[in-house]
C-alpha cells in the first residue's frame, strides 16, 4: 500500500509542476538545463518540458490507482512506459530548444 501512496503523491507533484511549466513558468527547471533557451522559445520549451512531466505524473497516478483496484503488479510496467514516453518528450525539448542536454 505504501508504494501506491508514494506513486500517487509523486504523480500529483509532477502533474502540478508540469502544469506550471506548461503555463510558461520554467523556473522549476534547473538553470543549466534552460540557459541556452532563447527568450522567444520559452513558452514552447515550457510546454514541451511540462507535457513530459505531466505524462510521467499521470502514468504514476494511473498505475497506483489501477494497482490498488486490481491488486496486481502489471501496472508497474505502465508506469515504466509512461516514464519512458515522458522522458522522450523532455529530451526532445532539451535538444530542440536548449541545443543539447546541458
């Protein structure tokens, strides 16, 4: 039960942070990950990074809820897949708008 509660809590935090990033406030992203982003690209960068964060958060929340309902560990793979997709979206944003990871 503790794993599901932690998945739910972390997922909620990630959804909130992602929503803040989508709205254009990228201050929650570490400075060296956003230092090369042009001023005109900040809204698009925020949407890309925020979308990836929300994808990860939603996958954790769904995995926790479905894991509690159906009492099986199969949904851990759903969380893993959601994290992979979310990280892919975030890496795309990093390479496109920040011209690299750092």
